[in-house]
C-alpha cells in the first residue's frame, strides 16, 4: 500500500540537522521549490515606504 504522501503535489524541501538545529538545505532549494522571487527587493521597498515612521514621544519636562 502506498503512503499518503506519495500522491502529494508538493514536497517539503530537504533539511539539514535535527531538532532545533534543523534548517533548509540551501543547496537543494531552486526555482521549482518556489524560492525564486525576482521582485522581492522591489516589494520590500514598497512595503517599507508604506509604513509610517514610528513617532517616539519626547520626555515631559516639568
């Protein structure tokens, strides 16, 4: 009997390490894994421009 994950359309990327040291294997990631996003830098700039600068109240002087 085939495992239920054999029919899955997506597969998790390969990992290195175990437990809390587990991380994605960067050498195994590729555009097929959804890691290619050429417009990421532009999107980041747009999102940063939309954010209002944080207003820090000045201390009260008595």
